[in-house]
C-alpha cells in the first residue's frame, strides 16, 4: 500500500530553465552594466553556461561576463549575490503541477527532497503556491547532505512517518532520484526528459506529472 509520494523539485515540479530565464530577464533590467547587450542576448549566454542547472553559479556568471566582454569578476560577483538574494521568487511550474498536487494531497502524504540552497528552494515552493501540500520539505543545505545520499531521503520519510516500502519517489534524474529511491526500497517513477537516458530500474515512466493520480491507483 502506498501512503506517501515524494517529489524532486527542479525539472520535476518547477521548470528550472524557464524560471531561470525569467530571473535573468529581471536581472538584466536591474543592472545597467548589462545594457550593452539586449536582454535576449544576456539570457541566451547565461543559460548556455548553466549545464541544466548543475553548474556552479558563480563560475557560470564569470564565464558569461567574459563571453559578453563585460567587466569580469567584479560584475560576476554582484550578479551572483543578486542571484542568491532574489532567485526563486518567480518560479514557473510545469503544466498541471498545482492540480496534481491538490489531487494527491487528498490521498497521500506528500514530501519534497531537493538539492540546493534552502532560501532559493523554499522561495520557489512558497511563491509557486505549492508549499501547503508538503508535510515534509528536505533541502540539502538544511539537512546537511544531498541526493543521492540515502540520508536525505530517509529524513523526509521519517518526517512523514512512512517506511520506504510504502512510498513512491518521482524525479527526473536517474542517478540522484531513481537509483537511491530504488535502493531504499521505494517505488520510483521517472519523469522523462531530454537531459538523461532512461534509468535501468524504475517502476514507471511518465511524460508529465498529470499522469500521476491514475498511475498511482494501479501501484499496489
């Protein structure tokens, strides 16, 4: 019997690329030093160094500034500090996320397991209007370990008071999400995407979270 559904955040519930694009557009408006280039050019170059969100942000800004022939490290430092302070306040949810969580919330205990900074990740779920659905939120900076470390998954399960065998994990990254969930005895559902190959072991593959309510009905 499944009693809990745990989610990854970025690229599972939150569209990380579009959230970053939206942030970079607003950042371009705030920094006059960036106006040597169009906002479109600034966003294009910055996104090019993001490595699907896994790049070190200060390094990514430094490389973007060099690419754009801007004032190097000093500006990159300012942009990075601005990122730490403001990023996450205007998240872009994937289609159907709010309604899906609303439905699942009536049946299951819902948890979130995410790598990242506590401030930025918390800002996303609060500004996105989805914080109310989670009975446990475990973010790597706060927990002190990050996926794929089993400890962060167990921390969430403990807060939900649900054993691994009665939980499902939904995520986009085979190594960080699917493999550790399966190793712990959880069911694992992979959200198919263009960045990773299909995981060797998973219990189901979905194209979007809207498929979850019906799918979970058939998982014993």
